[in-house]
């Protein structure tokens, strides 16, 4: 039996660290068009804008961490 969900993961960000010492960032997002039929036009537009803006910020965080780790590796040699 399927349960109707009352929430959806719209945007997620993870930092993953494995035993070999590799650090990976992972951003996941939902295809917003799937949610469109469940939202009013105003809700959809607001959520779409928030996801777009948050994605830009998370891309900035990813780049910052990548640059930081690259600089750190270079100075340790």
C-alpha cells in the first residue's frame, strides 16, 4: 500500500568523507515540474525561485570548499 507523502525533499546537500580520505560534496534536487501539479501557481513560483537561489549559494559553497582543499593540498607538499 502506498502512503501519500506530505513533504518532498526539494534540495539536499551532503559532505561525504570516505576511509581513503576523499571528501565529496553532493547536491541533490527534485525535478520541480513533478511538484507543479500539487502546488498553486504562487507556491510553485516561490519554491522554484527559492530552489534556484539556494542552488546558486550551494554551488558557491562547493567551489569554496574545493578551492580550500586544493590550496591545502598544495601547501602540504
